[in-house]
C-alpha cells in the first residue's frame, strides 16, 4: 500500500540506490506520452526553504526536451530486481522506444503533477521545476571536462521542488539502507 511519507524517511535508501543502481526519472510530453530514463547524478536537499530534487540531464536526452516542455518530472526508486529495467531505460531513448510498454511498466498520473509515477517502484518524488541552469563549460574543472565532456553535452541542472512524496513503507524497508 502506498502512503504519504515524510521527507527524510528512506533518504539513505534513496541516495544509496541512486549511487549503486540508478533511479528512474519519469516525464511526459505535451503529446501525453510518458517516458522514463535512468539517472545516477542528482541531489536531494533544501533550498529557499523548500525541498528539492535536482537532476542533471544532458541536452541530448529526449527527457531534457520533455522536462522543458512541461516543467515536471517524477523520481522513482526501483527495487533491486528492476536492475535490467534501469539499464534498459538508461540505454535506449524515448524518441524511438516506448520504454513503459517494452518493460511493462505502469504509468500512474502523479498526485500533484501530470508527469507519471512508475507504479512498480517503491518510492515516488513528484517534482515541479522552478529553476534550471546549464553548466558553464569554462567553469567546469579541466579534469572533469576531459573525462565527462570530451564532445560537449554539458548537463542542465533542473531544480524540481518536491510537491509530493509517497511510497510503500514495507517494500522500502527491504531496500538497501
Ligand atoms: C545507471 C544510469 C544512470 C544514468 N544517469 C544519467 C544522468 O544522471 N543524467 C543523464 O543525462 N543521463 C544519465 N544516464 C543516461 C540516460 O539514462 C540515457 O541516455 C537514456 O537512454 C536517456 O533516455 P531518453 O532519451 O529517453 O531521455 C544514465 C544511464 C544509466 C544506465
């Protein structure tokens, strides 16, 4: 059963899954089609007295276009047995693949945003973007530039205010702490 959770509850599990397997970011286009991509680079915290999920998305991702179109996304914490799904969603693009269909994922409309949550996941953060910032190449450390941006594609940071946070408490207890 999915219930509203207090921010901070399962924070360690969320961050641990982000580091080790990746999370699933879901978005929706103006055409109403949902998409999902894997994310491994993100921050969760407080800014301007509000809770935020800040995600780093390269402009080449289809997701980048969808977030800019609608200003919304959700971050979903998968179970360990969804690893192949995370890998798939982090390899193919929604431009050419319906990843929800291919992996039999269930898109459920968010409570506070039009972007869907992924029902098979355990924890759900619904976010509305109220600020975005493209990394400035000349300010990125030389070594980071060399390793991560040999052909450009500097990330955009989307600052998503967390409007709702909920999930399955029992299933979340089984995530890696
Ligand atoms: C574990 C994992 C983590 C990833 N993290 C990010 C990320 O934080 N930012 C990003 O731009 N791409 C990241 N990617 C790559 C995207 O998920 C991948 O390019 C995806 O196919 C983009 O899908 P889209 O074109 O449908 O948006 C990651 C891939 C994997 C497998």
